[in-house]
C-alpha cells in the first residue's frame, strides 16, 4: 500500500525525484511548484545551470513534460521560436482542438542577469508570449558559485576580487518594468503559497511575464540544510528581497515586513558567505541601508 501511494505521488508531479541535485536543493523544490502549478500542457525551455544539469543526466530525464535544453545565452530565443511555431499551428488550425500550451523558459541568475540578459530583454521588447522564471541563488552555483550580477555586493563568491559596496545586485524588476513587461513578480521559496499564486496569475496573462524566485544554494551560500528556509524567509522579512507583484506597471501586491523588522544581521548570521561582515559594522550598515531603502521604496 505504501509503495502504491508513493508511485501515485511520483506520477502526479511533473518533475520527478529522478534528479541528482544536492539534498534539499531549494531550486528543485521551486521548479516542482512551478511546473505542477502550470500543469501538463507546458513546454519547458531550460538554460544551462544546476536545474538543467541535475534533472537531465543522460540518458534520463526527471521531467514529465516536453522539455528542451538551450545554451546559456539563448533560452528566451528558443522560447520565442516555440511561441512562433504555436502561432503558425493556431493560424493554420492544425491543432484546433488542443488548448495552447504555456511556454515556460527558465534558468538561473547567471543565465538571466548575465549571459542570456540581452536575448531575454529582446524577447520582452518583441512582446513574445513567454513565462520566464529566474531561479535566483545569487551566483553560478553549478560551477562553484562564481559571482553573477545577482550576487549581493557584500557576499563572498569565488573569482570575486572586489565589490562595489554601494550598488547591490542588478535590479531586474526595474529593468523588466522599463520594458513594460505586463506581469512581473518577485517571490521566495520560503513563501510557497505566494509563489504558486504568482504562477497562477501569470498563466492568465498574455505576453511576456517575468518571475524571480529566491532559492538559497546550500553549498554556495555555505549554509546548513536545516537553516535554509529560515534564511530564505529572513531575506524577505528584512526587506532585502521583498515579495512584489507588478501588473501592467502597477504595484498590485506586496508583503509587509514584520514590525519590529528583523535586522539584516539576523539574515546573515548563519551564512558562511557573509561571515566577514559579522564583525564589520561599517559594511553591515551599508547592507542594512539597502534593506531599509527597499522598505521605504515599496512602503513595506
Ligand atoms: C557560455 C557558457 N559559459 C559557461 C558555461 C559553464 N557553466 C555551466 S552551468 C554554469 C553556472 C550556471 O549558473 P546559473 O545560471 O546562475 O544557474 P545555477 O547553476 O546557479 O542554478 C556555468 C558557468 C557554459 N555552459 N556555457
Ligand atoms: S549546488 Fe546549489 S543550486 Fe546546485 S543542486 Fe546544489 S543546492 Fe541546488
């Protein structure tokens, strides 16, 4: 009976357990929430990165939906090609009876903030009908956590020789807003209901949609698995990683931070990548100011 239940559960999810990710990897959990919310009528394009590498170890695949791997730089253009092919099929009535699939393009922050950035913003400018998800673990996890433009300025990362203390990670939400992307959201694996609601809402909107999900990386952030969700939650509760939603350019949803608001020191305490900050009040203050600026900017 037990094994029967197990097999039923396994077939219900569209991202099965047949992956090689680290035990408890938040990105896998987030990806499963995303695909299960979207449902079986989804075509996935996956940029190079941990999610791609760990879910499709040749000759296996953990995906129970049509899935294609792209190069680092061209996930969005492949999605655009699929969108154009679906347009062709619709116009020619070749697949009249089948509801149009959702085209999901997904990648890490390296693929999104850096290497696929130009191609992604071009797809926004064209107005392609794509849901783009960035699993943001704030670095190039799959190759040993090199810094990306999403790595917070004060975090340690490999191959990072200097940092700009005053400019935090690239503001992809502001960049998406500047491109008039109709649906833009920022969420966090520690808030799974918020995540699922945002995916569900994105599915009701046509055109480009961008959702960024904070997913801690256990080795990359030098954290314990048991601390992972507390740390993720504090990222939003301190104001550093606010939960936001913009529909047609208007702020339509946000999560207020708790009052009193936990200090950033609480967030960094158990993260090895910030160990150098714990006794550096000057840099810590700069980091705290970044959180406070968000609280002020979005009236959290
Ligand atoms: C053009 C190119 N440069 C570098 C690599 C090597 N590479 C493979 S995965 C990866 C890191 C991916 O980082 P990110 O997109 O943030 O996803 P994560 O692994 O963190 O989920 C790198 C650098 C590559 N495959 N292609
Ligand atoms: S290195 Fe990080 S992102 Fe990659 S599988 Fe492990 S926990 Fe997940």
